[in-house]
């Protein structure tokens, strides 16, 4: 259960509200101390692993995120009934928020976060073209401007099916996820629960990547939050029931190699939008 801030914590919250919103609502108290006695209620730490970049549409905030999807196959799904994959994703985010101080001067403040969210993912084939992937993750967000850290715990299931139709490759999929964030003392800060449902269509291109054919396509993902997601700055507050995302993709049939390292076979850029909110998301790997 989330605990509200004390009077001292509320003053810290007012200071924080002047500099934070949005890496899709991952805001951090980079100018205030985050501990068990002062919880910043306005921000969703649990949303960190779902970062976007660009303008959030809330209070003029701008965010940028780098994402490195490191993973290792522990048990191949081609050779066993159930595959197992170890995931070690890294995220680095910076959010800039414009502020007008008490003298009327425009200034900019930023918060910086680095997170590692390792986890296990199980790959379960369903027929010839389907794959169900339950997973669990436990990791941490480090606030780079302070010594504070936040714990993240999440779990869920993804599913996807693909099939060819003439020259096209069509696919549908979905994801159901729960994520909770905790202070360094393991007091719950916030949680989110959501469902994604989407589809894609890809068409072969005229060139190869090495010896592997390349494809380009479009995708659509609709998200629904079971509990409303809150975005906030000192000047604006919005709550989201969900959003729609449309995007472009580039894919190859097999994972290409660069300097001996295997690269993701699927890349996408999506534009998320709903009333009062917008963001861009870059994917290094199929979202489902």
C-alpha cells in the first residue's frame, strides 16, 4: 500500500514537482531524498522499463532514453519443448523539464536514471506459428544525481503468432504485465497493470542484409491500463486509461552479426498518442 508523504516530505514533493515528469511518468526525486518516509505520489517509478522519448505533452517535458537489450539463450526452444532465456536489459534515461523560477526566469532541470532489470523468460511453442513467453524480472533504478535507488519487480506473459499471406508476413500478439516499484527499504511506491494487443504486416524489401532477406512493415498496438496512469508536473496533471501506438518496422529473418555479436532481428519506431499525451518509442526486438 502506498504511503503518503509527511509534511516535510510534502515540501520535498513540491520541489521535485518543479523538475520532473515523464519518461512516460518515470519521475524520480533527483532533487529530493527518496526514502520510506517521503514518497513522491505523483510519479510512476513502475513505468521505467517502458520509456519513450520526445515531448510527453505534459508541462513541456522532454525525455530521451537509451536501451540495450542484452539476452542469453540458456535453453533453445528449437531443441527442447520449452526454451529459457536470460535477459539483462539496460536503460539510461534523461528528462528535461522547463521551469520558470520565482523571478520569472526560464531555467531547465534534468533527472538522470540508469536501470538494470534482469529476468528469466520461458519460450513455449503453441502450434507451428505461435509462441507464449511468461517472464519475471527483478532490478533496480539508480538515480544518477543522488545516491538513491528504486527496486523494480515485474512479471507477465507475452504471446505472438505469425503467418504468411501471399507476399506479406502478418502477425498478432499481446502482453499482460504487472510491475511494482519499491524504495530502498522495500516500501511499495507504486504499481501498474496493463494489457497490450497489437498486430503487424511486413513486406519483403529488394535487398538483403548479408545473405538474409530484409522486410519492412507497419504495426499497431493498443494499450489499456487497469488502473489509471498519472502524469504530473507543477503546471499540469493528466490521467491515462491507455493509448494507441502506430509505427514502422524493419526486420530480417535471422539475427545478423556485427563484430561477432548477434543483433536483434526486429527494429521498430512507434508513436504513442491519446488525449493530453504523446511519446515516441524505439524497439530493439519485437514487443511481443
